[in-house]
């Protein structure tokens, strides 16, 4: 029975960084990834640009060369997948981890294809796989999309965009510019202050001139085959014709997987328990890395501020 020093769940940027740190310290390791390399980035909108500049997205001090001040999705895919190829990182792709269980000092990791054993496990699964549902009547209709890729399918259609985050604003602007009739339904009183600073004036101007309709302090009550019913800021119930709903309501970590692995969650945000200096959870030798550490507060950790997790974890493992 081969026992790895480390098994890493998730081949996102932080999972790759953990593998590079393990490799530098001559530790045996393997990444298990349910999709492709940096699978979440692969599923981002095709024309998405990062808020951060390229150097803040670098891992292991490997230069990220970008022609634009803010790199886009394709450049990021080339960068991270290129590192995986060049550094010959050990990854099993399209294999889902089903269960992580500790038996005395060794973890048994069961996947959709095999069983592995490791002295340490790092969970770096991100949060992009489970949509934050609105739990409304009609949300399960085919017209409701929780992921947005590109604007072309929505040309000449009546679109409702839910939310005012970066993803909501991008979807609204892009579909509007491809000929969609766009209405935004926003629970808050204004466009989010976290929207990219070069995009925020654009959406605010389109709303001000009436090109994009926006209802603030409002929320959807029901989604029908050909309409959306919502309550506006005055408490009035409105019904508008609709072809598609783009519910950009955010995403969540796989809390069931964390709980089944033995990790304690606390508070309304279901924050996983871990030591801030080592990233070790309440289970000895089981670590968290990257945005999964934030629980429901998915704006707490990013690539740029969680790159340090890899070095912290590997340093503690060696110690």
C-alpha cells in the first residue's frame, strides 16, 4: 500500500501552488481534480477579466506575462495549465473525491475511480460548483441559468439579471450589447461597490439613460414560463415578460463534503475551523487552502491573498 505524504483535493491555482511547494520539499503528493486543471477558471465567462493585475495571480514566483493590464480568462488558463505541464505536476483529472476518513495516523481517500492513502490531506476545492439558490417557485425551469458564459444565446431575448455583483453587471452589459432587452432585479439600493472600477460607471450610465432597466430594493417572488413576478421597493407586485433569468446570486463551497471529512463549521457563514498560522483544521493533518476557507463569505479569500497558504501548510507538515 503506497502512502503519500500529501493528497491535495482540487487543482485550482492554490491546489497547484500546494503541489509545487510539496515538490520543492521532496514530499510525495498527488492532486485529485473532478474536472480539468483550474476547472473553475475554465467555467468562468469567456471574456472575463480579473480585477487583479497579473503579478498578483502568480504562483511559486513564476512570471505571469499578460499583454493587458488586467489578464483575462484565457491568459489565466494558459498560465496555470502551462505550469502544470512544465513542472510535470502529478494530477488525476476527472476523478471526484467522495470521502476523506482518518484511520489513526493515515487518511483513506475514496474517489470515483480508486482508493488512496496519505499522511496529510489538503482540501483546496474553491466554491464555484454549487449555486447559491434563491429557493423560489420556478427556479428549476430550464430558462433559469446560474452560470453565465457568453452573451450570444440571449440576442433579441428578454433577460432578467438577478444581483449587482461583478458577474451580474458583466452579464447585463454584454447581453444588452448583443441586442437583449435587459432588466436587473437588485435586492440592495445600488450597484455593488465591489464592481470593477472601470465597469461600474458603464452600468450606472446605461441604467441612468434607460438602456438597461433596474429595480433596486426589489426581489423576485416567482418565475414562470414566460414571465417573472417581483416585488419592488414600494411593495408593489409586478409581472414582466421574460425569456431567460440569469441568476448571478453567487456560489458556495461543498459544505457536505467538509462536514463528512470531519471539519467543524461555525456561525451563520458556516466558517470551517482551522488554525490561521498553519491552516490545519480540527482534524490533525487535514488542511484547508484557498477560498474554501471563507465558508459562505466567498469574498474573503482570493488567489492573491491565499497564495501564502501553500507555504504555511507545507512548512507545518515538515515541522
